[in-house]
């Protein structure tokens, strides 16, 4: 299983700093960094290191699949962060940094695709 960061340039710059790892992770995540786990199409991206660690603990401690509970937690996190971000952006027109616009657009597309694809599965689900 392969582990990598999604924004290596940011990660490498932070690695040079002499600050505690906890702070490096917080800064990296606030700048939009995430963590990729897996290989060749079986990859999963975690927005927070705590999500990745919870996933690994569940994987180690339990037999069987826990995708539904994990998806529910991730959706709760998306709702929380989207609500918080919407409050920060506000309603007054202004220029947002391109990377923020890009992240919002990609998140919307991914959620829309997952939602549409799930309904196309009907009651079958995926086994």
C-alpha cells in the first residue's frame, strides 16, 4: 500500500521548518493538502491525517467493510467545512484565490458524480 501527500511542494517546504509535526499537519491541511493511500485506482484521499489514521485503525481492528460509517463521517465533515467556508466567503463579491475556486469546483463535481452514480446503482449497491 502506497502513501503520499497530494501537494509535495507544500509538504517539503513545511518539512524544512523546525515546528512540531502537529503544526506542520495543521498548516498543510489548511493550505488544501491531503493524503493519498493506495495504488492503481484503489486510491483513497483523506483531507485530514486523523481521517487516515482512523481508517487504518478500523482496517486493522475489524473484519469486514465499514464503508458506510466512514462515508457518513466524511460527508459530515464535508458539510461542516462547506458551511464554515461559505460563511468565510460571505456574499460580497471579491476575488477568491484560484486554488480555492478550483478546490470548490472539484469538490462540487465529485459530490455530484458520487450522488448521481449512487442513484444509478438503485437498490443493488456494490458488493
